[in-house]
């Protein structure tokens, strides 16, 4: 199965990447390549869930593919190692905090300047490149302006506007789109064995986000969390209830983040303790303890940053669901006949549609979107969500 098989509804981008991989293979074989398909820097863009990071990983695998024929066979050792993050010539940089700082960007530059160990390509993939600080992005320009031979930089971000003009102008664009719900449902059915009715529900409720659709289809907790979020509009009658609902929403996001990061945090602490000689005795142990204190502090700082990001990502998913619910209300008020995103909550949406106006619904959608912008600007989550909840009140 090709490494591009899981890119749902992205036929145009897949064709673009396959052509580039063929050109890259021609360069490796000493034929020079056409110079039209392949370049040293790529920018993968697309809305959340479109598969932009998966596309970048698949392209990295295709560049390293050692099998004859179409690059990216998905079966050879090089493809498997690239996809799993084990290939020595493929570095996958995933920012765990809220930003990617200049020190990290400099480390990326050093790594990308190395010659490939297997004679193919030195590939550096940066997920969520929009988290680069301005100084980090400026530092990264060096790798883009003076690319070493056989070095490829793959950046992933929601849109081209999320990166500095000097960065995006030096990259070839691979723009992904939100896949159709029908295509996502088909993947859930045939790849994951999900019941067709559940797959159809999850694909539409996830709004084309493949990863979220799978979680909704296979995890009752995920479905319960969604129901809790979408019960919020009914509870917003007065100031007190709005503030209480805001706190519940933020607390739920933090609890979800804690559950998602808990096991990894424990493993990291245990690994650090082992590396620093926990339980050892003898000479040098005192000095090691002093060193371990500094390492532990740095680890805790990194874990806290990761937890903050995970919590905000969970909160943003809730806001996307909420905005889609009010979009459903608006569709009912305007009588467009368009399929509802949250069809299982059509009665709730219809009740609110009858009791309010289209103008007020538009204002509520704006309030949800404004909350997302505020969170992206690092406004305190509770403050941002409280402001939104007050604007959403129906009484």
C-alpha cells in the first residue's frame, strides 16, 4: 500500500508529491531530475484534520523509498522507518509547547545541514511551524536561503499567512483541503472496521477531521465530552449560569489534557531518574543529585508547557464544535436545507432557532470565533471563555 493511501480526498496534492518524489529519485540515481517537481523546501497547509502532517510524513517516506518503481511503496524498510520516525535521515520536529524558539530553530539548522547517511535525502519535518517565534523563523531562513545538497525542509502550518513572507516565499506550497465527510466515513469503515452508521455520524460531527472522527467513532468518552460541550447553549440563561458553564468548559479541557499527558509525564520522569542514577550509591552521587535537580526542573517546565498546549488544543476543539452547532441553528433559521453538522442534536438546534433570530445567531458565532482568536493570542482561557459565555446568553 502506498504511503499516500491514507491522505483522504487529497488527490491533487498526492499527484503533486508523487511527481516530486519521482524527480527526487531521478536526482539520486544521477540523472539530474527535471528540476520542476522537486525543491529543497515545502510548505504543507490545510485546516485541522486535513492531514497536512501525514502528507509531509508520507512525502518524507517517498523521498527515502528504496524500492524500484513508484517512490513511496509503503513496504520497504526505508518507508516504514520514515513513517514511524526511526529513519536516520528523517527528523520529525513536533513543538510540544506553545512556541518554537530560536534555540530550537538553530538546532534544526545544524541537523538539516548534515549529509544523509544512506546517500538519499536529509529530511527535516517541522509540524506546527506556525508556532515558530519571529526570531526562530528568522534563524530558520538560513537553512532556506543556503540549503545544503540533498537537504529537504518540510514545514506544516494551517495556512501560508501563519508564516513570515520570507519563509513562505522560499517554499513550494502543498495545499490540502478538508476532506468530504463521505470520504472520511469510508476510511473509518474500510480501514478501522467502524459500523457504517457510526462512521457517518462521526465523520460529519468531526467536520472532516480524520483523527477526531476516529476518536468519536471508537471512544465513548469522546462522544460524552462532545455532548457535554454542546449542552452549553441550553444552560446559558443568566450571568451566573454563563460563568459556571465557562468554568466547566475550561476545567473539562484541563482534565482531558491531564489524562492525555499523564502517562507520558510519568515515563519521562522515570527515564530521567534512571539516567541520573536514582538509587545509586558511592562517589559522585551528591554531584549527580545536584545535576538531577536542574534536569528535573527543566523537564517539569517542558511538561507544563506541553500540558498548557494540550489543554488549549482540547478547548479549541470544543469551540469548533460549538461554532458548528450555531451554524446549524443559522441554517435552520434561514431554511437553506443544508445538512446539519450535529444532526443528532437537530431538536435542540431547532428549539434555539425558533426562540432567536438569525442576526443574534451570527453574533453568537462571532463570539465563539473571537474566543478562539483570544486563546491564540494567549489570553487566559477562563477569561476568554467567560467573555464568550456571557455573549452567548439566551436570556
